[in-house]
C-alpha cells in the first residue's frame, strides 16, 4: 500500500456515508501498514517518499478497530476535518493548482527616476574650468529618490532645485541628489549645478577631465578666452565651432566674443569628458620670435622626375609665431605642405624664388614641425645636370640639416658641382634614414649650399640566346624564333628584333623557356624602318631577369621548281630573324632547318653560321615544334653568334621514286583457276598522276579491278615499249598518288588442259619514273 497524505478541507456534502466508508478503509489500511517497532524509522518530514516500500521482518497481524457508529456525523462533519489520499494523487492535484495560478499584471514603471538631459557650459578661467550645468530629471514614483550626480574630483560650488537649495549628499563616486515626490504622478524637476576643477597643464597643452552627470542628451559648450584656439573634446560624437548650426528649436547660447573660442559638442552618455586645448603665450613683450631650424631633405630621382620631401623642425623662443614662410626654387612645383597645426598655405612668386606662406591653427612657440613636398620634371638633365633644390626657412637665425639623394636603379650620377656640403657615411645617418640605401648623403651647417648631378641612364645588360627553326615547304616558308633574354642591371619595357623583309608577322607572344625564364607580358608590337625590318615589341610591364619571347614569321613561295619536279634548282635566301644586336650586349643561338623528303635543299652560302649537330642545337633552348609540320624532318643545323647570319639554299623538287612489290595468288577450283594479283606501290618524294601496269592481251577483258580508289583505263595510243602480247593499262586516283598504294586485280581462267600461266609485268608510267620489281618463287601462290 502506498503512502497516505492528510488533506485539510472545509466543505461538506450529502454523501457523508461514502466518505465514512473511505475513511474507514483508509484508517484500517493505514493501521495494517504500520511498521513494527524494530523497523527503520520514517524519513524526516513525516512522509515516506513515493515508490518506497515499507519493509518488515515480522509478519503482519490482523487488527480490529472499533469506531463509534452512532457518533460518525458528530466526529466527521466538523470544520477542519481531514481526508486521507495517496501521496502521488496529492502531487498531481498540487501541480494542477500551481499551474493555474498567474501573477497579476504590474503597471509600475521599471525605474523610479531618470536623468533625461544635461546642458553644460564650461568656461576656462585662470587656473580652473568652471561648469554651469542644467539637469532635467523626471521622477516616476512617489517617495524619496537618490539621483547620482557623480562629479568625483570636482568642487561643487552651488546646487539649486528650482528656487530652493538642493539636497546633496556624498557618495563613493562623487555626489548624489535627494528628491522627494509626495504624489504618485510623474513629475519633472530642473536642477542647476555649478562646479569647477583645476586645469592640468603640460608643455604646449592644457587639459581637464570631468566625471559629469550622464544623460542620453548631453551637450557641452566650451569657451576659451582666446581666439583661434584649437579645442579637442573626447569623446566627440559631434562638434562645431559655429554655434548657429544648432537645430531649430534648441536654445541658442550667446555666440563667442571677438577674443574667445567657443566649441559646441555632443558627447552622449559618456562616463568621462576630457577637454584639452593649446594655450596662447604672450612671450617677451615687444620682442620678435627667435627661431632655428633642423632640416631633413630627402631627394628621389627617377627617369625624368625629381621628388623632394623636406621636413623642417623649428625651435621657437621668446615669442609666438603665427605664420611660417619657406623659399623654394622657381622651377620646383609645390605639391603639399602638411602638419597637424597647419591651417592653410599658399604659394607666392618672389624675385627668382617661390615663397610658401603657411598659416597655423595655433601660434607656435617651442617646437613646430613642417613637411613640404616638391616635384620637378625635366628631360634635359643628361645635358645640363640636375640641380638639387634648396629649401630655406625664411626669418630664422640658423638652418642646418641633412641632405640625402636616392637614384632610380636605371640611373647613375656623377657630381659635377658641390659646395657647402660635408659628405657622410651611410651609417652616420640617424634612425630610419639609415635603413634606406641612399646614393649620396651630406650634412650642411648653413645655407646656401649647391649640389649638381650629371645623370646618365643605365643601359640594361642583356644576353640573348635564341633558337631559330625554319620549316621549308613547297608553297610556304615558316620561321619560328624563340629568344631567351637575361636582362640585368635595369629593366626594359621594349624588346627590339631584326626581321627579314617580305615576311608576315604571324604571332608575337611571351613564352616560358625551361624553369628559369618566365614569359614576358606582350602589350603590342609594330614594324618600323623603311622596309619594316625592325620589330618593336612593347611589354605590359618592366621585364628584368630571365624572360622568354616567341615570334613567328611566314612567307608564301611561288616557285614552280618546288611544286613540281622540273629538274631545275632555285636559289632560296632564308632571312633569319634575331634580337637586335644594337640593343643587347651579346646574342647567340642555333638554327635548325626542316624540309619534307620531296624537297632537296643544299646550302650554297652560310655566312656567320657553323655546322653543329641537332642535339647541340636544342641543348640550351627547347624546340617549339611539338608535332607541328609532321611531313618535315631536320636537314641542317647551325650555330651563330655576333655576326649577322645569312643562309642561302639551292632547292628543287625531287623526282618521284616508285617501288613496287607484287603478290600473285592462284586458287584452283573445279574447272577453273581464280587469280588474284596484289601490287604494293611505294611512291616517294613526288606524287604521280597514274600508275601503269602491262597485262596479257588475252586477259584484258577478263581482269577486274578490286581497288575502288583507283580507276583503270587502256592507254591510247599504246606506248612503244609495250611487250608483244601485252596491253598497257593506266590506274589513276582523284588526287596525285604519293606514299603507300595498294592495287588488287582479279581474273579467272577455265582449265582445258595442262598449261602455264603468264604473270603480268609491271612497267613504269613514264621515262622519269623508276620502278623496281623482282619475281621469285615466293611471289606466286596456288591453292586448290
């Protein structure tokens, strides 16, 4: 039996007998389930846990309980009666009751009071910054409230709530304002504070920091009793020196006086507001400022352009300086003048020079830096020399400094004139200047100085190694040039080549050569010169190191001695392209000539060329043939160097050479013999229009041509060299016959008596053809 729970209830009902019965059963079962005296005690709380069984080592005994039946109504129908139910059922009822309970809706505001807006006006006085702040506070609940004002480290001078003094108490983070609102309705309060804090002074800058009251709308108006002062506010979400830029509807504070600076800033709910400004110093009354300059002038010279950056570090004493003047040569263009304290600058022409007038935000005293950038373009430096500009600070007592010059890698310079400069070792330069590879470094103690450089353009050192491949065909001549250039000392943007006249430039592209030479980026190319023999290749970028360039030339040949075998030779001048010798230091390479077997090419003139093997010709530069021109084969190989190569060939079309093999098969059947003659022709060098076969006259009408690609025809009139009893037959195709050709003939003869078969004889088609044929016992075969 499970545990029982005693549940109090106050309701009554008519079925009190049923409840008496339930109570009777519950009491009886509860009495039966009581543990014996020596069993384990019940856990604390008086209720056993669900699922726990009462264990007893003794047997349960039946017990009888007597209940006064006549007094049931008086006992059980009372207020505060108890009902026993199982514990699990009680837990289910309890959870259902808890789930149905909901919290009442709360209409209370999430906060009791809040600071909605703060307006601050800070005024710089002699040693302190005094701030007058107006706070708008909205209180949402009745009672006493504490509003944090912060202001730690600041002196609170006055605090008023409306017309009455405000209640201020101290806190860990500064001050707190106490407010009492008796009514529950929301109300707005206006609090006016005046507080101050001492100015923290440092060389060239004054600063003060406030832990001011925080609000979403937090406006600061800072007034400095000096005109033109640059004021910095941190953090600064928005700021303006023009007070009239306030949005329409805002309260307009009075504008700045003639001798003060006013800055309006919005900082948001910043935990800390920092105000800094540079004070004006009166200096020595009636005395002019005393200044000296330490200069660092850096000059960079490229082809046709000189760029100068001069940094002037002023040391100013005795009085302030509101304007700086710098003189630069008239031939220099002023690109920029910059520093954080530079308000504006302008260039004015003076006698023989240019003057740069620089206006400052704050009058300078102590130290002031200035950087000026100049630029000059010229193409006359190679003849007249490049004069380094002198940048002079006007109105200073002394100017000294450093001058460093750096040249482009494509230039070299010689000093043609120098005065007032002391040369320095590169290791004597200070700081970051030491890390830059300057070509010249000097120190000067006073102005003026003079430095003129004679500039010369460094010619790149180029070694060219090239492979020229010539492909000779009966109707066309193709020349491929692959050049590998090793460019040192200076890069190039153009590559020039000498090409033969009469050729069409088919292709110009960059080509990688091996693993070392990368392909150049070709932008464009054009032929120059009266006869177009100079090819100029413009590159897409500067080429330096090992690079590869590929050029293809082509020329049509209209020589009948190359198309047909006339027996006559023709001279052919092969123009060989190469990298222009006047643009490189050394050029060398190899030439390989390819031709088909149908052409015979014999060199008659080979100036500047030396015969080498094909393997040596391909040793340094890889061939670009790669399966092209499959009918050609290498026939000549040369090496060339500085002398311009000149190659002339004696060319002719070779006569055709015909070789034939014959197989005659005879198959003996009942009453007849089936003959099959197969001819294997190999036509070399030149094609022929027809093949001639002489057949026995008796078989002329019986022979059948089994080769569909060839057409047979009786030759009329018959040649004079035909043997008696034979007929000359011609076999032609749709095109010239060249290479391997197979011809198959078939005929049959009836068997009447024992006889000897005649083998057909092969005869050349003309006197210029040569045919070879040999009959052996193996060339004829009979089967039955």
